[in-house]
């Protein structure tokens, strides 16, 4: 809950600044052969006392996005200005 007693809405995807933790995190990730995002999920899961979620490799929406772009009609270019 926030300062006003309202329940916080937590999105599925977040971005945050690591500040001076970036260097130590990078070294830890290299040592353990995992990506920073996986390390963050493991740390949050440990903090909450739950199992870290299994995440699919890559962007699961990329296929649909790329397919949509591939079939999106392109605008026709004007071959020049119309002279009247």
C-alpha cells in the first residue's frame, strides 16, 4: 500500500536504475553465467519467499509484431508535385 493506504499497481515489466550496483551486478552475472534480468527475478523471488518464474527466451510478441509489419501496406510515394 502507498502512503495514502491505496493498493499499488505493479506492472509485469519494470525498468529501474542500478546506480553503483551496476558493476557488482555485472561481475556477479558473469560469474554465475546469467543475465541481469534473471538475477533480478531471482533476487525479488528470494526477497518474497517464492520461486522465480520461468521466462521464455526472447520476446514472445515479436513474431506477431514482425508479421504485422511484414503485411502492413506501404504508403505510395508521390512522384513529384502536381503542377496546375
